[in-house]
């Protein structure tokens, strides 16, 4: 296994309990040095005692706390706790600061060196024996975060720009990677009614993504954007993309004129990077297949087919009330 691979795996293992650490290590590839590496970690864990604590430990907390243990059983904390006392039982370190605050740390391991892990859902962090080890972990995490952000942006751009979005009140939203246009949906039952469509035919705004956050407990992206309207006025706002069902996405934003909520059903291949509409047309590279959708009215049934290049084709079919669907199909 490469050093980078071991670093990334160790970052995960250092933030969980010792039992989970053993399980995590078991999933490493059977490299030639694996047995000696694991043996070194086991020896570190088995020989850890109060003397092993003495010295400074460097944390991955946002404020960079440094925890220093002294021979006389006292400790100092640069940014987390008040100075206090400590004790160790087995693989657990107990801290009590001058205000009576009690915390516990679990002994873990990173690249054969001991770590101290504070497990907390909101502010968990890990202490490393040297600044160099901490820097290695930070570098690995930054690399993972950059890759995740790049993937999220690719996924968001693909969802936004592939096919068209439809609102329930009769508008179509078409998006590129830099702008979006709202227009009247000619297939909507209310099309042509002045009370419902007394607006400009098309409105185009420019937008730029500032950041993307993927939901942890919901299937959604929360996107901070800067939107510039047709008059040049800028506004910081948000887009929210949700997954309503199989291949059905929702888009919500107060920055979109005439309608804040849109949906579309589209089949996407996230293994293929997104491209702008202009690039796609120039390179003749097709978007993933876009699903068709039907608008049910009392009028003749209409089906809209969205082609890979973004163009639409409207198919109208007259339903005969005296013929069943099966008969009608066989007749065609």
C-alpha cells in the first residue's frame, strides 16, 4: 500500500474508537509490509502508559489546541480546557480542568504512533504526537475535501443544465453553467390566459456558484450563488436541489422570477463530467438520455420529448373515447 493510501485510511481510523480502528485496519490491502505495520501499532497500544503521555500533543481542532502533559499529573491546554489534572486507565485518559470540566480521550494510532481521540458528535477531534504527523493528516484531508467539492460541483452542474425544469404554474426554466432563462411553457394548460401569463416572454439572469454543501441527512444540495438580473443588479441567494424520487429532481430558489419551485425527470450518468450547453453543441457530445414527460389535460393528450441537444418535440395524440388503449395501439 502506498504512503498516501495509509495516510487516508489512518485519518478515518484516528477519529473512531479502538475497536473500529482494528476493523478499519483489517480492510487494508495485503501489502508486504502490512504485518509489520500492524504489529508496530499493537505494540504502541499495549505499552502505552502515563509516561507515554508526557509531552505536547497537537490537535486537528479548528483553533489548533495543544495539549501538554506533565510528569506530576497535570496538563495544560492552549485553546480547549483550563489547566488541570489527568489520569490514565487502560487505553482511556481522564482529564479534569480547574473548573471541574471532565473529558475523556481514547488512545488510538496513526502510522504506528499513538493518538488521543476526543469523540463528540459536534466537536470531536484528535491529538497527534508531532506537528509533522498533524500536517500529513491535514494535507490528506484537504485533498479528499477538494476531490469531494469537485465531484459535487460536477454533479450539481449536470443536474442543473441537463434538460429543462418545469413549474406547476406554467413556466419553463432552461439553465447553462452561467445563466438561466425563464419562459412561458406553451404546453401548460393555462398557456395563453392573460391573467396567468401577463409577463415578458423570456427573462435571462446570470449566476455564479460560490459554494456547494451536500446534505448529510437529506438527499439535497444547498448551493450559495450570486445572481445578476437583466438590469445588472446582484443578489446573494441560494439554490436548493432535492431528489424527489427516482430520477426526479426539484429546484427551489426565490431568485428565479415568476416561480420559485421547479421539477424535472432526467436520467443522468454522473461518471461523465458535465459540459455547458454551448460546449456540448460544438463538440456534438450528447447529454445523457432525458426522460419524456406527459401533460394530462382534458384536451388531446400531449407528450413532450426532450432530445439530447436540448430541443423539444411535442407529440399530440387524439384519444378516441370509443376505443381502448390496447385497441388504439394495435390499430396504429
